[in-house]
C-alpha cells in the first residue's frame, strides 16, 4: 500500500486529490495539508511514502518544503505539482530533492502513474517537463 500525503493550498484540488488517492487500489491517503509551513513535523506524524507537493503556497514554498523533508526523510519521494513550466523552478525543485515534477493540467491517470513511478524509484515527469529537462 502506497501511503500518500498532499500539500496544496487550493481546497478543491486538495480534496479532489485526496478522493482520487483513496479510491485508487494500492494507495492510501495519509494526510491533506493546506500549506507546508510545518511540513517536516506533519510528515513525521503521517509517514507517507510519496508526497504530492504544490509549488506555490503561502508561507513556505513547495521547493523549500521539499528540501526540508528530504533533509530529514530522504526515503520519501516528492512529486512537485504546479502550473509553472519555468525551467528555473523545475531545476530548483529537482535540486531540492524532488523525485518528479508534473503539471496540474496532467490527466488523472498520469497523476496516479507518477505516484507509482516515484514509489518505485522512477522520475515522474510530464512530457512538457521532460522536454524542458532534456532540452529537446
């Protein structure tokens, strides 16, 4: 069972992702958080395998939270979710320890695939992001 936590300041998106994860075989939602201001402490409480992390939240950004979480829990896989296709943000997220970077516009099936890929040690990238990372 893949334990997944979601950090997203958009309540509708956060709740939708929670329902999606809880209704997917082999996955269990272990936490929903509206910001990342206490991310390391919340991670310690819920102990996810994979985190879906919004990049732009009030207070601590998703990139900073990723670095904090990876510093204390390197085994946790973090997938950045964003509307940004900005090369600097992508590389900053990867440098912070993100296992993947997917656009919020990705279909539901791609989000589920990204969670599974990250859990299995792969790098979850949507095609648009992969082309930026590889320069193609």
